C-alpha cells in the first residue's frame, strides 16, 4: 500500500489540523482543550456553512483532485448523474421543483422485528469507562437525543463507578449508569436509541439484569466482541493508587499490581505515576467457530428471556473468519444491528503500535462484509442490518460507507468525530458561563480568536442555537449544554452535505443508495472492493449511447 500524506491545512475552508491528520480529517491525537480548527471542530460551530469555500464574493476555488494513492475510503469517488430521480419519498414528485437537495430523506431505521427509527444515518462509537466519555457525556447524549441518532454507553461503566452497589455479586445500584441513560431519555422523542455495551465483566456484574429491571425496553443491549482500535479488552489509566486497588478489588486486571510492594514503593517515590486497568478477553474457553456459535446463541437466548427485544453486536478488525462468524451469528440470532469496526478506529487508550499495525483496515474489512452478506443472501439467510465504523468524520464518508455495503448498511458509526463538538461546546460554555465551568469540564479561561472571529455570544457562535431553542423552548435552553448544541451544528453540516451528495447522485432517500454510486480512483482499490475503476464504470453504457 502506498503511503498517504494527508494535508494539515485546507485554505479553501480555512481549516487546519494541529497535529498529523488521519483519513477521518481529525488529528491522530485529538485533545479536548483544542482551540481549533480542523474541519470537524469548525463545523461544530458554523454547521453547514463549512460545506463551502470561505470569503464568498472575493474568491474563486478549485480542487487539486490529486491522484489517489493506496487503498482506503479516500480512494473511492462518488458518482453523479445527469438525469433521473430515484427513491422519491412519499408525497414527492420528480418535478425539478420537488427534487431539491433539502428534500432528500436521510431518515433510516434498523432492527429485525422491532424497528428503531433515526433521523440521520449515524451513531456514536461506544463511550464507556474512559474519563473523557464520563466528563462530556451530557453533551454527547443530549446532542444525540436532540438530533435523533443512537448513542452507545460503552463497557465497564458500572464496574468503575465508585457509587455502584452490589448484592450477591450483582449490581443493584449504579448512579453513573443511571445518569448516562437518563441524560439521553430526557430529550428522546422517538428517534435514535440508547445502546448499552456488555463485556465479560459487565456480564458477570449483572448489568443486563440491572438495565432491564430499571429501564425495560428503552435500552438496546449490545454484546461486544471487539473494536477497531485494539484486539484486547477495554483499558483506562488511573493515577490514584487507592482507586487502582478499588478496581482490582472489583475484579479487573490492573497493571502493575497496586498491591505489589515494589509498585507501591515506586508510586510513593514518584517513579510510577499511573496504573492501567484492563478488561478480560472474551471466549478464551472456546476453541472453534462451532463453540463460539453455540455459546453466542445460548447467550442471546438468555438475554431474550430477561426481556430484551432489541440486541446488537459489535465486532472489531479481526480476521475474515471472525467477520463471517459475526455475520452468521447476528443473522441466525435475528439481532437488530451488527457494528463492524475496522482498524483505523480510535480510542482514548489503546497501545499505539497495536492501533497502527493490527487488524484489517476499514475499507478492506467493509468490502468483505458486503461479499459475505451476499453469500448469506444467496443461501436464503437474511443478513443483519449493519453499521460500519472506523475512521469516519465527513459527509462523503457517510455516503461511501452506506453505498459500499448497500443495501445492508443502515448506519455509519462515528467515534472520535462526534466527541469533538462536546469538547468544544463545553470549553465555550466554561468561559461564557463561568459558574458552570467545573460542571461542564471547560478547559479555557477565555475565548480564543478562532471562536471570537465567529461571535461573542452563544447565539452568534453556534449556527444551530435557534434550531435547538425552537425544539426545546427558550426556558429549557438553560439546561442544554453548549456541547449538545455544538453536536447539532456538526450534524447539520453532515446532513446537508449528505443531502447534496445524494441529490447529485439522484438518490432522494437512503434506501436508493447503491454500490453503483461509487467509483474506484485507482485499480488497486477496485480490486479490493469490487467497485469498478472510474474509467471502467459505466463505460459499457457510454458505448451504447455512441453506437445508437
């Protein structure tokens, strides 16, 4: 694969990356106190305005359209068509007065027997026991509820919660889990969902029983096989030896052992400054695909008997056998969603070289996902509804992921990108509402020029302010975190950009998007994906036109 150097600066949009940019457009290391201004950061303030070149009326802009090197989503191009209108939603005609991009329907739904409706085809990655997830949760969850897309409570939330109480080895009280779920449900209006992830420790702690007893069918349960960032269990870092011992007593693996006298001496002397808490690997006692399949189906039967009507599965960038096994298990168990996260996904704490070099990159893994779904379909087995994840941050990423695995892809999982507006809004709120600074975990003492260039007041700074205000009411706005408003700004840009791409492809609803809407920018990508090279795509139809 050819090495790809992504641009740190986009003069046309007026954006710049502080660090090295990844394929998602985000810096490889995204800091919560960042003062700007990558494309996602700035979109979290100005919304759809960032779809266009800056300084209109004083400039012209032209794309370099450089040759795409290597295999990745960057090497897929989106088709545009000169005629027709497909996927018209009810009540829409093919009149040019009707077929305008704001009328493109981007709503979606997923689920086998119980359908979950979403206003936009995105979901968050799993936001679990990392402190970043906890600190900015209200912004993430309220933003998701207001926009109508699913948000995932990641693994280990109950286990690391010092306020959790247990009886006979099972959790009976978890203030942090309650906060996570209720924060979303307060503004939930029938679109989106709150999904709670389960790993080995969560299962042992009886988290599934706790959730069903407390929240009933309001929660979707997600079983976790893996993620794109690493192939070991979830990790966090703690700096307090007493908290490290608490976590070890809760049953977690803590490295180094906080009860080891040598580790304690190193901690007291200042040489050892942190401890890493790890989760366990799942399925180590299973030794064949048949074992995994049987164990999985038994687990699903157990959760169904508890009362769960909606269950999903998340798997990571493992080899192709594991991908096929996840698809088959999800299909046979009639799961509501299967999230497939490719290498290139991000997290707050994964071994860096593991992130760099393990697993199958997103495009390769997702291309095989489509191929295997077709195998299931040809055998008369209905493939599961799918969410694709792993390095997505822009509207073109959403379109490409939906098209690559169409018609099976219902959602695109966006992890780090959907966290940036939470950081940014909280930093702004901490300055403009100093009494709230600690509560929202604001990092700034004053607004930087990157923000004051846009405005001084929240009504000026956030493009979606009035939209959110119209939805919740002027009085309720005092309870809406600025980070949630920033989420709405970003989603507004993503939705408008997606609608424009879909209109150009003459697809006026998501179900109309298909693989033929993509072209490969190089032959290597064409070989990996089965998407034709751009000079081959439609060439047969072109010759038919010329020969008539």
